[in-house]
C-alpha cells in the first residue's frame, strides 16, 4: 500500500513538471506527499521486524488501513461539500493523497503502540502470576516443611541428654529429609517462575522418576495408598517445574477425595511421539461445566489455582492437559508431553 502511495505521488507530480513547465511547485508537492509515502514504506519494513506477535503486526496493518480510509473519506467528503457549495475545487487528488498518507501514519503508529501495550500487559500479568505462585509456595509448602524442621529441632533440644534413643535416631533423619524437600521446592519454584516469565530453557526430564517421588510424598502426607503403573524411564521435554505439575495433580486427587475408601492411580504411558501422565481418583468428579473452568481459574480462586498453574506450565512445555470422567466415580487428569527423541526425528 505504501509503495502505491509513493508511485501515485511520483506519477501525478511528474505530469505537473510537463504541464506547468516549472520545478518549484511540483517539487514542494512531491515533498509534501512523497515523504509521508516513504515514511509509510519504512514503517512497513520496521513493523515486520518489530518485537510484536503476528497478531500484533496484523492489528497495526488493520489500523493503518482504517486510518488511511478514514482520513481519505473525511477529506473526500469535505471536497464534495465544497463542490456542492459552488466553491472551486482544484486538483482534488493532491489533498486526498496527503490525507490518506497522514491517516496511514497515524493508524500504524496507533496500532503499534496498542500492540505493545497488549504485550506489556500480558507480560505484567505473567510476572504477577509467577510472583503469586512463589508467594503461595513460600506461605504454604515451605512453611510446612520449616515447621516440621523446627518442631523436630525443638524435640531434639528438649530431649538432649535424656537417653531417648528413638528420638535421637529418627528426628535428625526427618529434619534432613524435610530440609532436602525444602531445597527441592526452592529449585522447583525457580524453574516455574522462569517458565512463567518465558526465560526458561527446556530439556530432557524423567517424568517416571518425578512421578514416583511425588507419589511417595503424597502417600506420606495424606496416608492414601497410590497405585502406580510407571516405566523405569519416561523422558519428556520440560524443566524442573514439571515437579509442580505432578505434585499439584496428585495433591488435588488426595485433598478433594471424599470417598470412604479413597483411591488414587498414577499411570505413565509412553506412546510413539508423546508421553502421558494419568492421575485417576474416585473422588466427587468434575462436571462438564467445571472441566475447563478449574484449569483456567486464577490462583487462589476456589482452591483451583494449582490446577491453573498445571495448565499454564504444560502449555509452555508444548503439551496439553484435559480432564475425563473416571468410572464408576471420580475424575482422570491427563497430561500429554512430547518426547525428546520424537522431536529429533
């Protein structure tokens, strides 16, 4: 579009050189509508390399078209009004060209900054979500671990020199275990925050090992047996934040299970190009209306923030997550991730 403006301007004013037999007027006219046309041409090239998503570039192009059309229509209507009033309307193409070019410049500028505002808003929301997750983890998970450590440390202090062999043997091991869990949570938090803000590097992660470890923690925390069907290895493309995905799904299955005999089953299935994690429970189940809502809710909303985090992380890993009904009761949360060896083929 911008090239056409410049071409029309050059052809139009080139004929003026011949008709008027002078240079001053046509040169000024070329400057007035040729320079904006060149500006638009440069704006098109600059926009193609701008830090905007594809939809942002298209939005700027649409704004450019709308601005061009609007300014040209307004100028055209003003010329028509002048003609109806009996005024002399000379060389209508010249003001129409300038108006169209000015509208195009205004439109592409407004479209670009609107796109930038949308990008910055999304980034700010992403950072806010990451900070909210870190805050929730520190307040809940790390606080629980530190409370256990503090409690057992106080127990050691209170029984110092009492000769209580059981306390002296078990308590230090529990403290060491909880300290390791706290350190692991900190590493996981860092990976999750980097993933949410788009600064993470993904590599090969063993889903089988992570699931086995998280199952043990859930069994110890909730005293609910978890049946597993997990291969020796199941590499997927992700990062250490995958621990939070598995942890949240297992914790959800245990925490909201209202069955008299609660049951959880964790399965890892390796397919040709993907690997699936299936977490099934015999809890209250999830209605069709709630299946999408709970995966897209905000952190802290109706206690589904952890599931929302699962959805976001899995999408960043290039995978997908969905919910199916379990029979005769309960739900199945399914996470599908790509296999590193399949990506290299």
